[in-house]
C-alpha cells in the first residue's frame, strides 16, 4: 500500500495563533482601560494554556497517525463510498459537525471522558490562549468520528474537516467580540454562545456544545443564550498552573473514588456516570467516605 499523506492544517497556523493572541491582548487591555468588564489575560494562565497546547501538538504527532489508521481500517471494511466531489464535502461538513457535537456532549456528561476534556475548561480566563489549552489524553475522542469512515467518507477528508472545525473554534474564544448579526448568531457557534459554554454559572452548565453550527444545540435542547455575565472556569477551580496537574488531575480523582468501598456498580458509576454523580447515602456501605467533589458538575 502506498504511503498516505495525513494533512496538517493546525501546525502551519501556529504563527497566526501567536500574532492573534498578541493582538487580542492589546485590544482587551484597551477595553479594560476603558472600563469594560472583561477577564483579560495573566502571564501564568496564558503560559499554562500555551504549555498545554504545545504538549497537545507533540502528542498528536503520534496520535494523529494512530487515529488515521483506525479510520482507514474502517474505511477499507465498508463497501460504501461517498466520493470526493463538492456534495461529498457539503455532506461531510454537516456530518462531522454532528459527530463533534456528540463527542463534546459525551465528554461533559460522562466522567471518564470529562477527565480528558476538563483541561480545556480549567482556565478562569477566556481568551484566545484558552482555545489552545488542549488535552494530552486524546484517545478518548477518535471513536466519535469512526462512523464517518464506515459511511464511506475518505479518512483524508475526515481529518481535514476535523482541522477546519478546530480552526473555526479558535477565534470564538474571546471577549473582544460581543455578538454577530442575529442571523449568524442563530446558525453559527459564536463568541457569545461559546462564552456560555465556558462559564460555571448554574444556568450555563453543560450548554452550547456546538463546533461550527449552533443548530445542533437548538435541535437537541442544549442551547442557552448569553445573558448574565459568564464566570469562567470550573465549579471548583484548580489552584495550580502546573501543566501535568492540569492534564491528569481528574484521572487521579476518578481512581481515588473508584477505590473506595462499594459494589462494582458503584465503582463503575464513579468512572463512567455524570461527573456530578454521587452514591445514594442510603445505599453506601457504612463508613464509606464521600465522593470526591466534581470540578464541574452538570446542572
């Protein structure tokens, strides 16, 4: 089999990330000087986010190849072929975005997956560096796009559209843009919608899972418009900027809870149920310690 080139749209964009982060920092400083109530940037927080992003890039050097091989194996198993024409790309745009919605939603609603995704929500600031605060435990994600390969979409097309989605989501991590024209706000994921997603306000928890299109949240009942000022971060924030603690803290918390006395069902519930799940005190064994307080419980 001939070697397949795996397209990489993210690494070439790194200089753009750097320039736009600097430009945003200068603009947000101007807004703060004018009295606007925006979270702004701090050196330690931005450095932590950039460290997580660089780690993600290096890990993806290996992991992207593993995920691509999985898509390719599934693609070779199915007789279906969608093709590579314009209609195939249009279909993939909507299909990939729907896959992202469910990937994102499950990574909030199951603690095992949340342990990977919590990294992205661990900053108490909201700016373009927050977009770069990415997980180092990528293997929890690829399965959500596997159906696309089984439907006959080329693995090359899949990874290209995934990159397009990630690049789109970069610019919406900002307080520098208030709202877009209403028709765009109704259809697209925007800075306003995504600020809601990153907020820990009770009314905002587990809302607006969109990648590019906000229509999935409207369709599946997880949409919440921006109203009260978002409070960014977790319901119980981390008191560290250490990248390794940011990357793995929730996995250690899960292991600690899963080793507590209790039935196998209870232990598995600690791992896979909603991050807010706690055992019913009436059914817990005598002397059982309480569950570790989740960092971002669902509403």
